[in-house]
C-alpha cells in the first residue's frame, strides 16, 4: 500500500543518513521502525495480561484453578 506522510526536513535528512549507514532505503528504515513499535505494543499487552492474571490469582475468591476452560466457556 502506498501512503503519503509529512515529516520535518531534518528528520528525513537524518533518517536518510541512518538508512545509508545500514545499507537500506528510507522505506526499509521506516518499515523497521514501525514493525519495532508494533512488536513492542504486542509484548506490552502480553505483559499487562500476565500481570492482570497474577493479580487475579492473589485474590482469595479467584484462582487460576477456578477459571473456565475455553470449551466450558463456549458451552455456557
């Protein structure tokens, strides 16, 4: 997909230098950056979910053993 974005001239200049140093294109550099940001977001969401379940397990009325299996949940 093609898209157009406006970037400050100085940022583009610096990005082109970094892209050349890494032997890639500006497009490749932008793609790497976007992939990195999206991967971090996925990791952060997984970490939040793990922390949430850990906190839930500490509650006296809710423990991992009490959770429904996927099959049981869909049967309801």
